[in-house]
C-alpha cells in the first residue's frame, strides 16, 4: 500500500475518532475543507506543516491515538 493511501486513512481515522466533520477538522488544522476532502479522497497529500499539525492532534488523543502515532509517525518514517 502506498504512503499516499496511508495518509488518506490517517486523516479519515483521525477525523472519525475525534468525531469531527471534514469542515471542523479543516478548521482545527487551519486549512480549507477542500484540502481535507482531497486528502481523504487521495487527490492530494497534506503539506509538511499540515502533517505536523495532524501529528499534534494525534498526540493529544493519548491512548486513543497510539496506534496511529506508531503507524504514521514512528521515527524511521520521518
């Protein structure tokens, strides 16, 4: 599976676990709704800055986000 597909799953999983709409996740990340929509539909990938913000949200989740943290943000992937 490509990293791009993985990122779409990351964004969707994060959004669903936080019980946010695409619009609300976009607001939390200070990006447009269209950006989140494109990420989830594999038409674009998050910028480095957006990935840092996404990582921050995952870290804030604590135990609920541990699996996402290990899958997408392990040191070897950076």
